[in-house]
C-alpha cells in the first residue's frame, strides 16, 4: 500500500483529512479512499514521528472487482519524510471470495 496524499499545509494533533492509498489487486493497482487523523507527534531517536490513524473504504468494479474495508495506523518520520511502522486490519472481497487480513510493516533502515 502506498500513501498517495498528505495535506499541503501543517496540521495540528487531532485534525483529519481525506485522501487515497494505492492498493494492489489481482488486476493491478487501484486507489482506495482513506480518512487520516493525526493522533500524536513524538520524538524518537532525534526524529519527529507522526502517529496517524487510517480508515480505508473502497475498491474496484467490473471483472475482477475488489473491495477493502480496513482500519489501522502508521507512523511517519516527519524529519526524514519517510514511512515508519504501520498496522492495518480489515476485510477484503475479491470477486465473491471474502477474507480478513492483518498487515504489519517495519521499514528497513540502512545504517551504513
């Protein structure tokens, strides 16, 4: 999943915005509507980390249709402009085959 949109201005803790995330399906990638809320900003190892909650809801239509409904969170390194850890869980339906999913990510950091 790739975050597509962030606000073009500074936001305060507690503020929300709407955007999209790009998800991968059997027929390629597609955009899913998402609602983001900045929950907190903390400092970890000298970096400002934004903790953002996410609600995703959307999908594709037609042959190979897919829908996703998910909630979770992601951490964003404000200083590096890079994603951090994230956790998402929800349901997906692909052409009538339904299931649940849990996805946790931790970025690989090159310390060379």
